[in-house]
C-alpha cells in the first residue's frame, strides 16, 4: 500500500474533512466564529441556515478562497489550512459555487474539459460518458453552449466540471437554489449516487426538504456560529431548533 493510500485508509476511520475552531473575517467584519464540523468518507453532511448565516463563507473558507484568522482544516490526512484553492483542488477536494461560473461561450464538453485533472489513486476516473450517466440531460447536449442552457442544466454542468477533477469530497453550495423542481429531484438522485460511489459531500442548503432527501447529518449555522449538530432524525425531533434557526 502506498503512503497516500495508507493515509487515506487511516482518515476514513476518522473524518475525511475536518474543520476545527475556524474564525473568518471579511475585512474587519467577523463572519465565522469558532466553526467546527466534519465529514466522513461516503457521507453527505448538510450545513443549514438562513440567508447570510455564514454557509457560503464556511465553504469558501474550506476551499481557501477566504483566509482563516484562527483554526485549522485537514483533508484526507493533509493540513490544508494555508493552501491556495488550486492546491486544495489538486488534493481531491472539489468546490461547486452557488454562482455556477460556467463558460457561456464554451460547449458542454469544453466546460467539462476545463475541470479535468489527472487520474487519482483509489478513485474511479470521471469522463463525459460517466457524467452523462449521472446527468442524462448533459449526455444529450455535448455541443450545446453553456449560455444556451437552463439554470438547472448549468448547475449539473458545474457539478460535472468539478467531478472531472476526480474528487474525494465535494463542497456543494446551494444546489437546489433557483432551479425547477424536476431538476431538484434529479440533483438529489445524483447526490445519492455520488454517496453510493464513496464521494463525501458537504452541502450548504436552505431547503430542508431537499436536505432530508440526501443528508446523513446536519449542522445549523446562524450568525456565523454552529447552533446544532446531529443526525437528520435528531433535527426532526427538535422542534425548538427548527423554529428558532430555520423558520422563515
């Protein structure tokens, strides 16, 4: 067994992704306070909260887009606290932004090629055929320009582009936001399939119904602080927490 495989096997007995006591600022504004959470291999964890609660900032802090002022982050046996986003991505941590950021003047195939990375040890390599099985919509439009796709199709394409990096874990920011219900259902099915294939997923969400369909565990964040941590069943049983932090 190689050192990398041995390290990964060890991490899988613990968290694949671990965030400990993270504080993050935008300028002088203190956004995240002592945020601690973890995700295990093959697990789907949801970060729930209202708009402005700190969900997206948490994901951006993990991927290195926003520097930490305090705390640390480990991924697949490596300390990634001070790494740049492209360095983190090369280790196998994928990021799907809420804004999608596809190239509108490139085709589906060309957009996917942008995300291609070398094969990763112990991970099945992603290509257009495999992504097409996950998202049949994309399989039917390899030459369509990104700018001529619906919002839901663009969301699928963004996830597909991230998968072309052969990630061990994906950070998924608001995947159900602003897409048609039929696409939301397809997105949920894709997340369940990725989990079955062993991909760890941390997603931020406001949609509690969608979270229930895909997640094993939940964290609730409010005003930059984690207010709840537990299984989806424990969240279901806690009317007070749902009313206080998730009710509109």
